[in-house]
C-alpha cells in the first residue's frame, strides 16, 4: 500500500519534470528539470531495490551528464531572441508518440499483460546488488570491462583531435 | 589464470597503437614521422602473423597452440578457427588501409598522423575482438569500439566539409542503430537471463515463442544491418563513403562489414537459431538481401563519383554475402568466408588505385579516369580485373565466389534470391564497365604518367594475381574457409 503511494508520487514527479524539460524555453530551466526527472527515476529504481542502478543514475546522469549539458548550454551562450518557443505541429507530435509507443511502450505492455505462457527469466536473490555486479565485472566480464577503457581512450584521442585548434 | 593467447592479436594491436601515441610525443614537429608509420605497419603485420601461430599450423613451425580453440573467462571469449579467419580478413584490410593512409596523407595533410593511425588500430582491435566474442556484452562493446573509432576516422579531415558531414551522419545514425541493438539485447537478456550466446539458444529453445523475442530479434537485425549497410538501412553509406578519407572508406567497406557478418553468424546461427524464431529472421534476411542487391545495383548506375559508386556497390556486395548467410550450414558459411576474402582483394585493389589516382589528379570523378591505361598500365589492369571480379565475371575470383554463394542459397531453397543476385550481377556490369571503359578506351586528357612506390606496385599486382588465381583455382582459400567453417559445425 505504502509502496504504491510512493510509486505514484514518484511517477507523477517524473512525468511532471519530464514535461517541464520539453516545455521550458530557457535551456537552463529544462536542464534543471531534467535533474529532477533523473532524481525521481533514481528513487523509482531504489523502490525496486535496484540500489546500484539508483546510485549510478544519480552519480552518472544527475551528476556527470548534467554538468556536461549545462556546460554546453553555457558555451553556446544563447540570447533571448534565440529562445523563441518552438511551434509543435500536430503531425510531428503524433508521429513521435506513435514511434515511442511502438518501440518502447508496446513491448512494455506486452510484458505487463502477457499473452501466451512465456515469462521473464527468473532472478536470483542478490540480482543487481553491488556485490554481485562487482564480482561479475571483475571475473567473467573482465574482458568487456577492459575493452571499455580502450573505447574511452580512442574516444578521448579522437575528441582531442577533432576539437583542438592547435595541438 | 587467464589465457592470454585468446586475445593475443588484440593485445598486439592495442600495444602498437599506444606505442605510436607515445613515440609521436618524442618526435620533432618538423620530422616526417616515418617511424610511427613503420611501427603501425609492423605491429599489424605481427598481429597478422600471430594468427597463423595461433591456428596451430604455422608454415614456419612456430606454433603457440595445437590448433584447438583458445578460450578465456569461462568461454566468454573464444578464438576458434572461424574467429581466426575473420581476424585474418580484418587485419589484411587494416594493412591495406595503412598503405593507403601513407599515400593519402601526402596530399591531404593532417597534423595528427599518429592519432589517425592509433585510432585505426583501436578500431581494428575492436573488430578483431568482436570475432571471438561469445556473449553479447563483449560483442556489443567490441562493436562500439569499432564504430566509435570509425566515426572519428570518417570525420578526421576536420577542415574538409565532406569529411565533417560524413562523420556527423555516421555518428547520428550509428548511435541510433547501436541503441536499437542494445535495446534488442536487453530484451533477449530479460527473456533468457544470460548473455552467453550458446546459453541464450538453450534457454530460447525451451520456452514458448513470445512476441517480445520477435521484437528483440527485429531490433537486433535492424541494428546490425545498419553496420553492414544492408538496404533499407543503407542510407548513410554513400554519403559517408564519399566524404570520409579514402583509406577510411576502404576500411569501412571491408573490415566493418566483415565484423558485422561475424556478429551476425555468431548471434543468429548460434544464439537465435531456434525453431520458433529461425523462420522469422530468415524471412527478414531474405528481404534485406534482395533489397540490398536490387537497390545497391540500381542506385550505383547514375553515380559520377567513384567513391560513391563503390559505396553503392558495397551495399550490393553485402546483399550477395547475405545470400550465403541464409544458407545455414557449412556450405553457406564456407561460401560466405570465401567471398569475403575475394571481396577484400578486389575491393581494396580498387580503393588503392582510387587513392593513387586522387593523389596525382586530385579528383574522384569517374570521367577523370579517362585514359588511365595510358598513364599507368597497371592501374588500368587493376581496375579492369578487380571491377570485373566484383561484378562476378568469369574467370575472375568474384565469379567463383558468387557461384558458391548462390549455389549454397539454391541448395537451401532460395532459388528466387539467387536469381535476383545473378540478374543484378549482370546489371552491375553496366556501371563497373563504365569505369573500366573510361580507363581503357577513352583517350586521356592529361597523358602524364602516374607514379607509385614499389610497395604499392607490388600490392596492386598481388590484388590482380589473387583475383585471377582464385578465379581459376579457388582450392587453397576454399580449404581455409572450410576449415574455419568446421569450427562452428
């Protein structure tokens, strides 16, 4: 009961912040609403006892990514006249809604109201805990984990080359 | 204890890349930086040679293994014969690309040659790791290493509008397709509870078919088809191929596609090859393959720019290779592997001439190939032989390659697809011969000869020799491909 109440409060907050992100004309206001949305989402994860994901959501998205977004907004140095409200065309809105429903929500509905007798794979008790994930990452999944550092190195070198005027 | 032999080629490539970055720091800004070129070349060559040591049948007798598949991390990565074959193609393509790079950067100056080479080797390492991946997270991250490096390589000429456009388009569409792929993977994981491809197959075979599995399957096909530019996911190809630096285009057209097909074979032939899903993805692939062959060939006809033409041609070629992919079994896989080898030499031969010609004339327009025969007989021969091989004209290797591919497809009941393939191979002759006609028949506007280095000359001769030899005597590579295919069946 209490869980349901908390869920609906968080879900409402998430939707509200989400709407604020796309309706504000001031990009900083949008960005800050996005922090709120990320926070509500993290709380939802925590409600599902996915603690690690909740922490990562806060650290990476609400922390790191948002700092980047705000940095970019400031670097762009937009003026009042650049920030006119965007006219939404009904067709565009309808199409994007259709795309979202088809791609994301469709399967979610299928998953929530299943037809046929298939089911999701069973979870172990400690699924997604920091301990299990850490153990997996540094044993079985060590190779992709190390590969990520390679990917980041390539991306850093490339970003430097592409962005720097003189090296 | 980790078995480092499993990913020895990747280790060599990555160490070489990092060495290049470090060595460049100690070079005077005015130096010609030939040392880093040598490091890159030797490093890739070493990785290529170590493949033969890993295969257990090294001609020099320096065997690191007894020929069994090497594995590490509970079999999460396993370097079997199939992976070694794919790695061989990718590393050969990288060597070709390096050779083109050295020539290309003579006229297209970049202040960052070391970074270019390092990123190229990173992406080769990603492609190479992809071929041994036995589980979807490794597969995805290796694929991302390959594609993110490719975005950077495509936009490397940052003062050049075309290169910028290529990089941007590739990045936006590529990121979208990667997201689709990952989304599909997440559903597969949710349904099966495992990321290991063989376990996925077991788990999917035990449960009743679900709409979600079909949905995941479509997402994965879409995401990966983008990477190998199968129609209708091919929109980026012509623009990126035209705008990117030519060596990068060459790398994308062979190494990226090879890695994509490696992922396809592992994921679909092993992981999703269950009775409830197989007919669905087979149907999807048949359509994609037919569309690629038809659209790629038709759209190539009006092209004026040779890189754009090769872009459309590569779409059609991906379609041909996909017909072999449909013939699940040793025969189809052997044909696919053989054709990729043939495609490598024919395609890269053409790209090497594009680089050499553009270096002299500064043009990539087909009309500027007029009279190439007079200006450099070798280039004329390479264009003729390689393009005819791509079109599948006997006695060149492309013919035997297509023979095996379509034969495998027919044996599995895809006669209509083989017929489309053959019909449009004839159509493709039209635009391939257009280039050859310019080079061989039309009189040159500027008769000055085109010079090339000894190495380039010998590589071009090698392309011609391989293409002609495999056309009349495909046995050696067929044996190699058969041995590689047998590791999956």
